[in-house]
């Protein structure tokens, strides 16, 4: 018997949850109103007038497709090197080579994907810092291109790539390290019984170090993107920040 419901949930395996059958309620006849205007569905996230997108419109499908190109295309391209050497990378679980490959996968996935969306991230940060000047996403792109040119959309790409590569290295690599470490502490039987809690503890521990590794580059990125005239590149920003504020 499990002592509490919380303990029972902690021991549950999220990958083999029981299937729930959904019962459909009989549809009630709808009353048609000839005078009622046809309802249009709109994206809840697009709250601004200029960025309003009708659900099911051509613009909606184009945005969904563009998101798919960025996510799938970038991530699959990122792991091409692993595909090429797939036959030569077989290794034992928990070995140093295994941890290294997990960390390398994190560098490719996190570093490249976050760098690919730097223009959108730049506009997002400027919307948050100066909402009077940058009113919507579309307006943010237009103002940035008008003031800095197309190259201005890539501001902060270097700290983004380096920072999120380090975050991916720690997130993917340390997650596997902590899974093995906590599993050895609990023993084989308890590791299986408490596997869900173990996964949560391992991921939280890995993310702790991953965010610390990201923080310096994220600080540089935000200053480059949101403080005009402060610095245009990582080589300018990092020494200037160190001289003004030190390490901590």
C-alpha cells in the first residue's frame, strides 16, 4: 500500500499511463439564427491589432509552416554529424564517451536552434524594454531594419550561440550524469520504483548548472540587443561589462 496519494504519483511511470476512454456526449440540436454574423476564430496570442491573425487563414498557415521550418530543419541539420558517424559511436551507457555524446548533442540542438531565432528574440527583448517605440512584432522588425539594416537583426548572435551551446552541453550531459549518480545512491530497486522522481531530480540538477553556464552570455546578449550604443559585438561587450561591474 502507498502511504499517500503523492507517493503513488511519484512512483508512477509517465510512459506507461493507463488509457482513458472518452465518452462523447450526444450532440444537441443547434438553433440556427439567420441574422447572426458568421463567427471568426482568431489566435488568442495575437492580441495586438496589427499582429491579429485569423485562425485558418493563409497567413496563419504560413506562420505555422515557418515555425516548422525553423524547428525541424534546424534541429535535424544540427545532428547531421552524428548521423554520418552513427556506426562508429556505439558506446556503453554511463561511459565517458556516452556523456560526451550527450553533451555534444546538447550543443548542436540548443546552440543552433536558439541562434536561428535571434531576429525574433531581438525584437521580443526590445518590445519588453521599450514598448513605446516597438509596439508590435511587425513594427519591431521594421524599426530595427530601418535603423540598423538587415544586419541589425543578427545582433547578439555570438553570445546566443556560445551561451546556449554551454547550456545545452550542461543540460543534456549533466542530466545523464545525475541520473546515474542518483540511481547509484538509491540502488537498483528504488531507482525503478522512484524513477519519475529520479528523472525530475536529475533534470532539475542539470538545469541548475546549465543556467549558470548560460548567464554570462545572456547578460551580454541582452545589453547588445536592448542598449543602443553600448556595444555591437561580444568582443566589445564582455570587456566593457567586466570593467564596469566585475565578475559578480
